[in-house]
């Protein structure tokens, strides 16, 4: 399919659209206002995809704990302490760690979007467990592409 074909078919779902009237009163589509994507934008999409699948409570923290364990083979606390980063401030992590989080969270958000409507269970814990497992599996697959 390729990116361009996918983008053309999904653009209305991916970007906000706007229009304005021209001088004779006809509606003209405006070019979408785009912004540079950074780690905060990727993380926001990742957390939204968790919410969209019914995730709630500690699922966000658990997902990041599993993601960090799979990507970096350490705990979140170890990653921040050993790299001299400030806890809870990803922008203080080394660039390679920030990039790994961004790539993985983008892939995990895509996978969770693909699973939308299929994650379920009899309890919130079961739903959260399925989401964490999905994030863990995506992280495990991403790790294969990282140089460490």
C-alpha cells in the first residue's frame, strides 16, 4: 500500500481540516496546520491510545515500567539515575533513550489503534493487563532494532 496511499485514505482521520470562503463565496480547503512531532506529542498519542482501549488507573505506569524493562533492560529508576536524568523529565534523558521511547510509543500506539474494540475483559484489571501485554510485546519487538 505504501505511505502515500495510506495517508490519502486516512488523512481525514489524521489531520484537522478547515476551509474558508473565497471572494465569490465558494468554500476553499485550507492547507492543514502541521507542527513538528516531538516526544511529548508521541507520548500524548500513546497515552490516548491506552485510554481509547479502555485503560484506566495504573495501566499507564505499568505500561511504561514494562516498556522501559524491555527497551533498556533496567527499571525506570535505574534508567534515570544511571544516566543522570531528572526523574519524570524525559527531555533530560540521553537522546538515544528519548528516541527509543518515541519510536516504541509510536509503534505501540499504532498497535493499540489496530486492536481498538478487541481489548476487553470482565474487569478493569483484565483490560489493563491486555494493554500492558500489548505494550510489552511491542517493546520487545522494538528492542531488536536498537543498537544495545
